C-alpha cells in the first residue's frame, strides 16, 4: 500500500511558500497601518487623529458592519492623488509576492475616486505602475459597484470600465446587502457578457441565504463573495454543490464582523465537507489582522486539511479565476510542480 506523501498536515513553512491564488481581497482594504499613516503625513495630517488606530494596528473587532465601514472609509480618504494610489498598489503587490500569491483578483471601487474628481486615465496608470513593481505577483481588477449607492452606481461603473485601460477581469457587486436588491444591477451581468468579463457578487455575508439565491437567479453570478449564510439552507447548499458555484470564503473577516461567533464556529468545515466549491481568501487583510497565509492556516485547522487538500484549494481558486485558459493552465502547472517537489524525497 502506497502512502501519499502529501497526505499529512502542512507545515507553517509550506503554507508560507506554496503557490497561491486569491480571489477575494479589496485593494482599499489592503492598506496597512504604516502605509495609511505615511499617506496621512504626506498630506500634512496627524495620522493618529485621522485614523482610529489602536497601538499602531487596526482594531481586531468592530461594533458592527457599519463601524468597520467607517474605518475603511477613513483609510480610503488618505488616497488622494495618483501617486498615493501607486503607493498602495505597489504595497499590495509586495504583500502578495511575499506570500507567493501567483495570481490575485483584487476588488477596487474605482468610481469613488472618479467622483472625488480624479480623471480615469491617471487612476488606471497609477494602478499599472504600482502593480508593475512586483510582476511576479500577477494582479487583475474586479471593479465593483456598491449596493448602497443604487442602480445608478452600477451604470456609472459599467461606463467607467468600458473605457478602462486597465487589467480588468470582472465586475463586482459589494456593499450593504440590506439595501438595493441584486436584480437592480442586471446591467453588470449584461456588460460582463458583452465585454468578456466575469461577475462576482457579495451575498450571504451579512444578509440571508436568499441573497445568494438572488445573486444566482437575478444576476447569473459567476462567483459568490462570502456566501456563508447558505449553510442555513439545505436546498441552496445542494444547488451550490450540483452547480459547483465558487464561494469566496473569508473566515477571519466573518469573525471580526460578527457573522460567525468565532473561528471554531465558522461554517467553513461544514461547507467543505458538504462538497461546496469553497475557496479561501483574506478580504481586507490588515483591517482583520490577517493575510491569505493565515487564512489557509485557519482553514487547515478547522477542517483538518492535509497539504494535498490545501493545494487542491489553490487549484479550485485557479479554476474559478477570471483568467484566460492558458493563464489558468500556467497557474495549475505551477501548483502541480510545487506539489511534485514537496512530495519528492530530498536527494
């Protein structure tokens, strides 16, 4: 009987260096404390006044979702010029490269900056320049509309993306699920089909399982951001398994925002055991005191994953990515090559 050398728990070092794919992380939410402080100083402001920081780090828990949004917006307001955005993009690319994340789809609310008076062309250029500082970490954009701002925000996002000179992979829909219904953003689905892009919809995070169903039925969502509320709806779970709908699960985010009471009570293990096409992601890393490597460690512990299981999670993410087929095969080949090396005895 042959034992699979990858059928064992991964070590911390292996989790750090194995090739990764991340599908759910927000660029504005990736701004680390020191970067945010540096931007505030650049604009002549006291960072300790501008940013509600605790002991030099973002607070690990919020009173509610809107409390988190207030800090998120306070950080975002420090991005005032294309140079600021290039700084943020370069820092994010560095963070991903340090974790051996080969490919990332990062969500970016471009319309916020445009409505703050930015011209689109220098905005897109700043992103390209920043990402280019670490080309080993390929980064593409999910440009999102915000539910809270209504359907008009969706239409304006479509117009912005139509003229974008940027590595856009998909449209996204984010924001407070308690506001505008998914069906009011059908323009995102139509534009995605016309432009050859994907559509990722936040649903079933702070809202009910029905929001996941609506994202699928009303928008034909290709992927669901979070989707953890589906755990309370067996019929929906069966559908997600049958149709292999990718869920972008972010455990620490759900705990910090009180979607789950604790990591030990997070539904990831049950979703995984039920056969749902889950992927693991970091969402807003410094705002939740985490990184993708940390989230994979949490997933490993919670679901008793082997190294092979963790590698399979990366393959799932590669297969769910909005990337060309040759690009997907490159990612899968890199994961397989690392797996072969990890399974081979030294010498």
